[in-house]
C-alpha cells in the first residue's frame, strides 16, 4: 500500500494505492480532496455556528476529538 499527498494551499489531494498480492499490480486506488484546518480554527467555526462548550479531547482516538453541545432550546 502506498500514499501520496499533494498540497494545494489549505487543501490537499490524496491517493492511496492498495495491492493485495505481493508485487502485484494495484488493485484499488482511493482518492480524495480535503480542506485542512487547525483544531483551533475548527473550534472557532463550531462556536460561530452556535455550539457551546466546545472542547478538545486528546488520547481517546488517534486524532483529537472535538466535542460541543447544542444550546438549550434550539
């Protein structure tokens, strides 16, 4: 399996090529495009969208987890 990441400003395109037989031709190619922002920027966007108690949890998963609550009555 191999991965390739190509950055384009704040975005990146990725390509994962998977081969399930040793030395075999690629059997599956997965591609995608992501907008990469910092955790702090994501927390700020959550607050701007109206979420409350926006917190970051580390160590529960291989990446940080962002938790937030919906305001009462909304």
